[in-house]
């Protein structure tokens, strides 16, 4: 059996940490998170935080980090809502957007000059004069909203999303991920959404510019198909933290991390494992 590689934080100019399932779960810190961030900063790396979370505004993430004792500028936290709003504003020709999202996402789009129309709770049927559909996490959904979104997607209206992946890391069972909503729409019509979250190139490009990345870069996260894929796709190193939810390992053909550890605390102590995939799909 090959020895696991040694993690030397001093060799990285930038360390990017996933938040949900890596630094905290449901706003509660995970073992070693505060110490790991401090160790990165002491080693001279600039630290940034990444999240596909879209149910709550980014301010909730900043408050959770501050409650943990991690003070960070809003400019050092990149969310999929940030990249989605930027992408919609840059690429959408019209100004009318239909939303299957939390209210704060619609408000962000309105501040950018868009007119938003909610698809949840309205009558079944088509929505006229819609230029784009936005899908993000929701706490509830109805069949009418899915039907209306499917009608728009089927008519060729572009669908933007914060993630195409399944459940987000939470112990709450009442939160619908963007991936679950997309699956419900796709059950009615075939379409290809524009993914603005990890590990899309849209998100990677935004991280490079908005977070002003300097290489070499280490991405730390608990999901192979988002965090480690983001690292692999861009030639960065990846540290996989075993999921706090104990999911079954995915297929071994998935992205292989540079490093793997049971937790951030274990990574600091040098308790690294052979980089065999062992995380969840998200």
C-alpha cells in the first residue's frame, strides 16, 4: 500500500475552503475548522471560502464564520448566487426572470435591474415574456411551479442554476436542493441548464478573478463531484475531507483528490489517508 502524500500548507499561495460540510454543518463548526484556517494564514496563504448554498444570503455564512472566530471580508467568500447573478446579468438579453429560488435570490436580481416573477404558488400554465429561469435551493415547491418551469425550458428559455448536484450537506430534510428541483423539471422536459456553481468553469473563472487567486492553489472540501472536481479541472491540488454524514463511497472513476483526511483537525495532525474517493455526490 502506497504512503499518503504529506500536506505542506506552506507551499500554497491560496487555500479555498468549501463551507457546508467542511467548515460547518447547519452553521455549527466542524472539528479543526478554526485551527485549519489559522494554520493556512500562518503559513502565508490567502484564504477564500466557497459555497453552493443558495437558500440563505451570504451574510449568514459570514455571521457563522464570525461566530466561530473566523473574521473574513465578504470579498473572500464566493457563493454560487454571486456567480449566478453575475452570469445572468452578463449573458441574458432580456430583463424578465422567472425564479424557483429563495426570496433573497430574486431580490439580488432585482437590484441588478431585472424584473422577477415567482413560479411557486401561482396558477398552472405558461408564463409570458420570460427571458430566463433561475433555479436555486427552496424550502418548498409545488407542481404548478415545476410545470411552468418545464414549459419555459421546453420553449428554449435558458435555465440558470446554482448547482446541478443532489442534496446539500444539512441535517434538515425540508430543504430542496437546486439539483433536486432540476431533476423534477427534467422529468417533464429535456434541457441543459447553465450551471453557475462548483465545479463549473463559470464558478472557477469567478473564483480566479473575484478572489484574485495566485497559484499554487489548494481546494478543501467534502464532495468529490464539486470540490475535488473543481480542483482537478483547474490543475489545483485537492484535499478531500470525509463527509460528516457518512455516505457510501461513489464510483472510483470519480475525481481523485491529492490528499484525503477524516476531518480538518486530522489533516492538521498529519492523519492523511490514501487518496481513495469516499465522499458524497452534490
